């Protein structure tokens, strides 16, 4: 985020308000404010949260996984076919 802050300071340097102790104040018009927010949003790290998933999707996915597990379990628990002996002539 330090790099992003540096870029924003450069991009909006003409909006910087000169203070004695700090250069962290900017005087933005509404369009510039939206531009700053957009710059932060396109650089922000998105962290996925399970709470964003719809509950129906979670339930149907779990049912599907149980079904696949059941089928796979049945297929692997079947005894292999015994090779048939060939009759000698």
C-alpha cells in the first residue's frame, strides 16, 4: 500500500493542501475523490469470504459431494472380477 500511496501523492499533488506538519491533506472535487477511490479499489487485495456465497449453493454443493463420494465408495468397494480359466482342448 505504500507504493499506492506514493503514486496517489504524485497523481494528485496539485490538490495537496500545504500544512506545517503534514502533507496528508488534499482538497478534492467530487470527480477527483471518485478517481482516488477507484485507484484504491483497482489495487486492493480481494479476500474471499464464505459468507458471500448463497446458502443454496453451499447446500447443493455439499449434497453433490456426498453423492459423488457415495458412488466412488461403491465403485471401489466392489470386488474385482476374477479372471475365467480357459478350457484346454
